[in-house]
């Protein structure tokens, strides 16, 4: 009976990560979709690299859900094989994220409520941190608790673009990092709540994700004020 109870508890934990992946995917897709449906962007007029980046992100979200389902169903062999595909996809997304940010500055396609230095710091830092977190998750693929949390954490870090299309960003010039960080930390809090129920304490990986979320927002803010970053951004933007 004890073994059965433990198995049921493990299954519930697996399904928690599946629900987290689905929830994040739905939230991100909704953020972009409602923005387009409200007429704030013309998908047809967007450059090819914007579409490529979007397709790569959809592939990432689909893979995140698929991997969590495979794990929940015990198909670990396919989960591991697809994991390397996810690692390669993360590299592509990181590169595309940096390229998209720079190209947007050069073509003056970035949001008007962001200064060029802030937008450059935002896109580059988030892309790099996403890639590093996925890399760390792959390195810890044999430590399931760390691996799961870091993969979800990497996706939490890149919630900002979706949040930027849901929050009233033009009204929050200069302090948008605060609500973005609070929402991201609220998602981390869901994981922390699960940790307490399942483990009796908050897992170190969950604490690490919270620290990374805060560090990312602070780093972006500080880099945007750094003279070298400002000079580069203005040069890219043709200022």
C-alpha cells in the first residue's frame, strides 16, 4: 500500500509539471495572439526573421509540453532523445532572440516606449539567460528535480515579451520591470507551493529561479544605463 501511495504521489508531481508547461504555453500564445487580434501588429508585414523566431518559440512550447507528457507517461527513452532536439532548439532561440533585438533596433521596429539601450539590454540578456538555463538543465538531466525546474524556469524568464503585450507598457515607462518581475515571481511561487506540498520545503532550484528572475530585471536596468551599451544601442538605431 505504501508503494502504491508513493507511486500516486509521483504521478501527481509529474502531472504538475505537465500542467505548468501547458499553462505557460497558453499564457504566452494568448499574449501574442490577443495583441495581433487587437490590430497592434501586422503579422503579414513582419520580416522573415520575426516569423522564424515565432515558429522556433512555438516549437519550444510544444516540445516543453510534449516532454512533460512523455515523462508523466514513463516514456523516458523518447523523452531523452527529444531532449537533445530541445537543447539544439534552445541554441537557435538564443541566437534568434539576440538577432531579432539587434535587427529591430537597426530597422526601428522596437516598441516606442522602450529606449534603444533598454531594448538592447532586454533582448540580449533574456535570450542569453534563457540559453544558459536550458544548458544548465541539460547538464543536470540526471537530477530530475533540478532538470524540471530549470526547464520551466527558462520559460518563465522569457515570459516578458508576452507580458509586454498584455500590460499597459506605455503607462509604465521607467518602472515596467517591477510588475514583470512580480508576475514572473508569482509563477515561481506556484512551484514553491508545490515544493512545500511535495517535499516539505522549497527546492534549491526553485530558489535559484527566483534569484535569476530578480537578477535579470536588475541587470537589464543597470545595463541600459551603462554608457557603452547606450552608445552601441544609439549607433544601431541610427541615433
